[in-house]
């Protein structure tokens, strides 16, 4: 069964994902009708990468898989 973007189950899963992410991670859905297209920003608060911001996005449309890659890295 394929779930559409308006599926109540999928909407609950996305809400649960957002609620359970650590505060150092943010997820953004640019188009609420395309939940497979999202952006994840990770901002480590300790360690070697502290102060960095790592923006990741799935690359479904480019390589046919669901692997993510860095789309942007910034440091303070």
C-alpha cells in the first residue's frame, strides 16, 4: 500500500518524527505534498563539529536510491 501525503498515518508519523528529534536537529518539508522531499539540518553542540551546520537532503531523484548526502556545510 502506498501512502499519500494526506494520509492520517503518514501525518502522525511525520509529527512524531518532528517531536522526537533532538534539539540539535531540525527537519523541514518545503512542499507538504511531497513528504519524501525534506531537508534535515544537524547542528552539533559538542565535539569536533560543534558550531557546524550540516544540511542533508535525500537524493531520490538523482541516483534512484534513498541515500542522503551533504547539500551544504557551514561553520560559525
